[in-house]
C-alpha cells in the first residue's frame, strides 16, 4: 500500500537525524587516523581491542589513542628539536608475562632536543612497545573516570598546582591502569635491558641511596596494590595540604609516599617495615610478598643507585639549556596562579562548592 503524504513526512522527520549521524561518521576528516581518534573517546566507551593485557578494562583508552601515536607525523617542532615517535606493537607478544612489555615516558611535549632524543631512544627495546605521553596525553588520563579513585579529578583540578606532584601522581596512575615500565625523561638504562624483568615478576624496582624504592624508574603489572596505595596516599596527603601552590614534592608524592605504599603493602601480610630515619635501612634487595599473591622485586644496592638505571643521564648545563629549548623551564605550569598562596585544599574545594550553590 503506498504511503500517504502525512506518513511520508513523518518518516522523513524520523530518519533525517539518523542519516546525518551516519554521514558524519562515514566521512571522517582525513587528519584522523582511526574512528576512535575521531570520536569523543573520553565520553564514550572505546570498543577497539587494546594492545595491553586483557585485565585492563576496555572502557579505558587504548595507549595508542591516549598518546595519539598515529598523529605524530603532523607535529611541527621548533628549531633544535624533533618529535619522539611511539612504537606500537603489531601482535600480542606483550601479553606473555605479568609486567607487559610497555615503556612509558613523559615530558611537556614530544619535541625534544638531540640529547634527550638519544637517551629516550635507548628505552625503545626491540620487543617492547614505547609510548611517549606529552602534556595533552597526561591531561587525557586525568580526565578519564577511575571508580577506584573517586576524588581524583577534583583533587587534581583544585589542589595540585605543583607540576612535579602532578607528574609523580601520573606515574602511579599510568602503571596502575596499563602496567609496564616507567622511566624518567632524563634517565638511561645501564644494566637494565629487555630481559632484566622476568616473566614471573609482578613489579620491579631499583633501590635508591636512602634504602627506599626509587621512583625515577618503576615497573609493575596492571592493578598492582603498591600503585593503588601510592595513588590513594598521594590524594589523602593533598587533601590535607595547607597551601596548594607550595606543596612539597617528596612529602606528598615522591620517595616518602612510595615507601609508605610499600610499608602498607607489607603490612597487609603482617610484616613491619623499618621507618625512614637516620641509621635505618628499611629496604634491601629481594622479593617481597604482599596481599592477593602479589609481590615486589627489588634489585641493586643503595651504594650504587645507578647500577641498573642511570638516574640523571644528562649533565646539568645541557639539561638546563635543553629544557629552555623544549619550553619546559623546569616544569613550569601556567595554572600556578589559579589559587592564591596559602589556600588549603579543603578551602579550595569548599569555595567551589559554595560558588555552585
């Protein structure tokens, strides 16, 4: 039976929006390498198969989408710098051990000087993926939803004005979510190579000079308890911060927080760890068990913290000059003036709540 004029009008009204939506998704702008990069992937569930261990939920961004790996070729870098590219795996070889064969590094921009490009290239092991997280990728990670850390977004936005703390918190979070190896931007492998981490290692740390876990280099399987504790303890410390523009890196997110997370990890199996203090040696090399059949492997000695990974692989003068060329100015951020000096984290949060009432 032919449609009446009224039925034709109603059908056109019904199908027109769907037609536009379909066309919008079919004719994707050429600068986008894939559909996931074009869609608003931070608001919808990404169903693309990830190249990370299956235990990482697919609702989180795949690493190549998070870091925009495919768009590096479009980056125009300033004089004296070139763009660091990612190494994205083409098979499932990353899933053959507890700590995935993934290396993470971060800096303000992918555009780096020859000195930094030389040492970052040393972390591109033949059988590992490599992802470089610039400021935009770091911000994308913090914008994702983490049910395990319900206060994360709020605390980071209102109470983290020290960029060093933000970087430390990001380290714990990216290893908690994706697992793999993290190495500071100015480090270089010495005795560490693609075979140093064993298939059964659940996490892997080097010892620093104060007999604590070094945080300039860390490796862990996804969802490792020590990363969970490190994130939670950092957020709790920040909530108690009296001055959001002057919080201390080491007391709020660095070696002390990581040691506190290690202490909690061992405390879960009723093992007491010596506190940090003069004459104390709270940590030594070995394998340390914790809850849920998880473990921590520690290597090296405090007398030679550079044995496996050189903590600072670029001399001070070159580093200072190159930070300026890379626009880093030693991690200066424009949002340091967002809150007046002396304002506590609780007050910053309360002020925002009152404004919205």
